[in-house]
């Protein structure tokens, strides 16, 4: 037996679906039109070229709004997509210690740049152990170096701060850098499918990135 979708799944009642004797009507601007029959409310919506939408079915009497229902659904869909996109953003953590060597820091920074290019935020955590806590300035110097290496592609979202035995800072991609990383990623995917033009552009983009990385390393 086929299960009928419940009222919530189908969304609010609109126009002629609203059959209760009386409804309280409000305009999209917030202006109250008062209590009237559902037929009168529907006619009022029709006169304005809009829809009658039941927004509070459990009120006494139910509350209906005169609005553009198509526009309302579009805005709700756009809002939902924005929430999903925001939920997809992940905070990636990169950990190191006060004794992490420079070449290891650069390796971790390259990984962080890849995460940033995928649209994620990155948290660098420098973990102190035992007597290392006596020299927090070492961790701060490392964080300054990380910030310098990331300055072309990221901004500091949360400044370095001690959290117990951990010095942490969070970085977010700069809009231009995120866009460029996305383009390179799309070119790579296209190149993998055998597109020679994409392969050429990808090689050119990779060379530019290596040059920038090399200049950044030499300056540090």
C-alpha cells in the first residue's frame, strides 16, 4: 500500500487547499488585514496577484500570509543550500611541537595549503610537553613563521592563543587564493580524463606555485 506523504512533507497549505471557516490574514509586509473567511482571504491574495499561504495552522484562527509562494520556496531552497555548504566546511588540524624542524614545518604548511584550497579552515596546534612549557616563545616564533608562509593564501581567523599546553591559531583561505586553488583542482580533474589543454594549463599553474613556494621559503 502506497504511503501518502504527511502534511509537513508536502509543505504549507496554499490557496484553495485552505478550507477552514476563518483565518487571520497578514500581508508579506507585516500589515494585518484581520480575520475573514478563507474564501475572502484567497480572493484578497488573487487581487494582488499573490498566493495565500497558511503559516500557523495551529493558531485560533489559523494565520495565513499573502505572499509570492514561488519566491518564498526559492529563498528557502537557497537558504538550505547555504546551510549545507557551511556544514561541509571542515576544520582541519595540523599538529607540531616546539622541536619540529623547519623542513617539517614547511611540509605541514604545504598540507595546510591543500586543505585551504579545498575550502577548509586549518588549525595549527603546537603541543608543549614537560619542560617545554618553560619556553613558550619558541612556539610563538614557529607560529610567526607559519603565518609568514601562509600570508599569500590565508588570513588569520583566530590569533595564536594558549589553550592549556597547546598554542593554537586558525587560518582561513583568502578568497582569491581559494578560487585559484579550485581552478587548479578542476584542471587536474580534467587533465586526468585526458584533456591535453587542461594538462598544459595545469603544468603552467604548478610551475607558478613552485616558484611562489620557493620564494616564500627563501624569504624565511
